[in-house]
């Protein structure tokens, strides 16, 4: 019987795959590949001496970036790249440290930070709880720098059925951001130290311009955090 051949579906050779699976524009992605190459990412063998990777470096970086962006399991992401789930696991274990950002100077305390929460599916029911679609998820709080859009702080994972305004305090991220200006959406009401949009009147009337205009600016600034969150 012939061996079963798994065809590769996703490849960086087709640029249209890059943004949907990584959130990066092709030029940004290829800069990332060059960085990994400079860190000797292409010189590492496939787990065993003398055996080379079946994927080239560009596609291995794409696999790692897609894994982080989409939360697909090893058994799901491996076939997309035409490799076994164990090979996908070795790619991620080997390249992930090389994708880490270099340390940056300490951020000035006046720089604005944007916070939002995302629900991460997990099989670990010690931390997760049923939330949307009855799936077990954790609520992960993520803070980015409003200027650079780099992630600057993460909260400890909390059960996914808790709302953001509570998890902001129980995850410890509030302590990591203490003393800094923090902006978030209306789900964080109850945290008076945060910059959140004005609430619409309960009688259904429109906000006056002196509230509506800042809300518009707030939405523009806060939209940056969405690009840091997995979909």
C-alpha cells in the first residue's frame, strides 16, 4: 500500500496566506524571517542529527506565527503545512525563542497603554469556564503600548465567564500598569483609574459633542489593541 501523502495547503510562497494567518503584512513577515535567519534559525536540524527540515525557514516561521495567531492545535496546524503534528511541535519549540523581541528601553510612565481581554480556548478546566458557545475558555488580559503597539503586560489567565472589569483586577495586570494612563472600552466600568468612553444617556438621547468627539478619538486609539489579540 502506498504511503499516505499530506499535501501542504499553506505556504508563504503564496503571499495571500500571510495576513489572514499571522496578522502581518507580507513585508513585515519577511522582515521577521530575516531576523530569525540572522539568529541562526536556518542552521538547526529537525530534531535528529543529519535530518533536515521538510519545510524551508520561511514556511517554518509562518507555521509558528500562524500557531500563535489562530490558537490551532498541533494536529490541526500540522496538516495545513503538510507535516505531522510532532514535526509542527518541533518547529514551534525550536523557532519560538528566536521570534522573541529584543529588550527595549523602559517605557516612560506617561505613555498610554491600551487594555483589552480575549477568550482563549483551553482544555485545562482548572482555569477555564464555559463562556461563548459553551466552550471552556480563559479570559486573558493584554496591554499594548498605544504608540508602538507592542505587548507590554499580560494578566494571569482567569475563567472565561468572568467579565473584563473584574478580571482586570483579579489577573494582576492592574498592578503591572499602576501609575500609568490606561485606556479601555466600556466593559471596564467600575475601574475609575481607567480612561473609558462616555456612556450614552439612559433616556436614549444622543451624547453632546463635547462627549461624542472624545469618544470618537478614543475608538481610534483603542482600535490598535485589536491587532494584538488572537482571533
